[in-house]
């Protein structure tokens, strides 16, 4: 059992295991902090900056991203001060400038009382939270996609902007994206993710297309089981 | 190519932590990061190709396109800007028939603009293959270009 620390969030005394982040501790205590890039399956990253909170340690109060700041004994956290809300409003305005249509962003903007962004809107869609890239790396373990460029040219990219050789077409990036930026469809035994086609495997018993061939090959590789073992869908096994 | 890449990687004891120095060495060897070399590095070090692409596009020191034999960097900082660097930029672009940031098709010249070289007193500055030319003018850039390349036509008067 991890060592417990005691901190206060919005005046409430909270116990949390050492090593957890403020966001996790707050969520466990039913205190809502808006966030977009944090995902409990992934390592803390701190990209979207929506989860900013004000902390007081000793005399100074400062702003930190709660999704990457670890809890400590005697830490005082405020999640709703004017300073915090100001920063969050600015952050959501910046995010809206990349994508001012998506309901998830609109909802957070509404909660913060932001109607429109004051910045010129460049409809990019992607908000660069990096969940797709991190999921591919940390959860799936293939690292088929990554970022390219930096600053204003930064975007999620396949190597050389071409067909990603390591991709197993699992669709995890599609699933995890908070703004549904990566399109995926399945048609006539082909799964298409962001314009790239991957053939699907027909179940050897019922004949239904049930998974991308490359994903099954990957399963076979990491489990050291023959490929035939995976060519039957779960329902028929 | 395989042996050359292997040699570079062995120099760093196949340590993934030295990705950037390895890529720098690869770039020095081939003048840019070519696809084949990156694929070999990826295979030798068991680093996903996406990560190498990420590094290659992140750092300005790396180039995924072939670079010219001569590298020209024109400072466009404030001090240089007010001393008419934009005109010199236009001139170099016209003479080389490329835009800033591009390489001539014969791979002789790569021309780039940089934001500030920190030597404003010498402005306007043009760096050619690591050599700093201060207080340049359009005619001086023409002379420099003439000296470097027979293939470059300069029909302008000096």
C-alpha cells in the first residue's frame, strides 16, 4: 500500500496515495476539473493545459497543470479561483481557434462561459493532445504514428506522411481521440483509417470480417501462437 | 550503406539515448537523412521509424531533403531587415531561382533565412558555408554567388 498524503482541494481535506496526480485525487473525491489530454491508461503528459489549478505551498500561490502535478502533504489546491478560471478561458479559446465546432470543446467552453474565441479560427480539427500518439506507443506498443514538426507546424503524422508500415489498423487512435479527428470506416472487408486501407480477415468458421489482418499478425507475433489460431472470430471459438 | 550505419551506431554502443548524435552523424555521412538510412537505424536500434521521423522534423539541424553543396544563410533579424535584407533575399532567390528554404535542383546551393545571428553590428549578414560576410549589399551577394558557382548565371551589373 502506497503511503498516503493529506491535502486540501477547494477547502476539503483529502487523502490520496503518494505519487498520484492532483487531477486523479480530485476525480476520486468527485471534484470536477476539466481536462482533455489526460487518460488514466496513459502516462501523464500535460498538453492541453485545461486542468490548470492554483496551488499554495508555503507562502506562494502558483498555477500548475493538475494532471502532471503530484499530490504532497499539506498542499492546498484551489480549482475554481478567478485566476484559474481566467487561464482556463484563455486555454479553451486557444483550443477553439483550432476547432470551434466539436461538441466536447463547445461543452467545456459553455461551462466556462466562453461563447466565441477571440483568435482567428484555423479549422485544424486536431487539438494536439497527443492521446493517439501516446496510445499507439504506450498501450498498443507499435508506435506507428508520431508528431512531426514543432510550434505552429506540429501535427500528428505517419512517418514521411505515407502509409504507416508499423500500423496494425487496431483503431485505438480513432477510439481515444477526444475530438474524433481520425476517421475510420469498414466496408467490403477493408478498414480505412485516415485514408489508408487495411484488409480485414474473414472468420474461418462464420465468414464474417472481424479484424484487420495486420492486427492478427501482430497478436500472433507477440503471443508466439500460430496465426491460424487467430483466424477464427471470438464468437466462433 | 549497412556497414556505414552499423559503424556509426557501434560508435554509440547501440545506445538509444544517443539518437540525436547518431542521426547527426548519419546526416554528416549522407548530407541529409535519407529514407534508407533511417530505416536501417530504426532496424538496428529497434526504434520505431515514427520516432525518427519525429526527431528529423523537430530539429532544424536535420534535413529530410538533400542539401546543397553550398549552404547560404541570410539573417532577417530586425537590424538586418532595416538595412534592406528583404531586397537581397529577393535577389538571391531570383539568381538561384529557388525560394528561401529550398535547394537548387543541381544540389549546388541551399538558401535559407535565419531569424537573428546575434551579430547585428555586422548586419546585413550572409553566412556562406560557415563563413560570415558582414555589411553585404546586393552587389556583394552577387560577387559571392559568382565566386561559388560557375553554373549560376549572374547577368546583373555589379
